[in-house]
C-alpha cells in the first residue's frame, strides 16, 4: 500500500524556541535512558539542511529529530 501512494517515512522533527530548548534536551536524555532511542538533537542551522522547505528559523534555538518515528 505505501508504494501505491508514494509514502516515504521522514520521521518527526520538533522545533524549539530558546525558552523550551533546555527542557527538550532534558526529555531527550530521559527517553534515551528509558530505552533505545534514535532521537537526535540538531542546532537550528542544521534544520534547513535536513528540511530545506523550512526556510524561516527565526526564534528557533534547536530541534530534535526522530528518523524512525512517524
């Protein structure tokens, strides 16, 4: 079915502002501690390289990316 509709899994990308970025990093550490996790942190500059369609990153301090989710 996924081939018929052209589905391509790209994972989840969560964007954070300066106020929420430290807490997101804490949660990421906890998720890794609780089990296998392929979640990764990304600086804001790397977001555009990964997802060029996101062209405005004003106010974004960082991101987490989970390639296996979604």
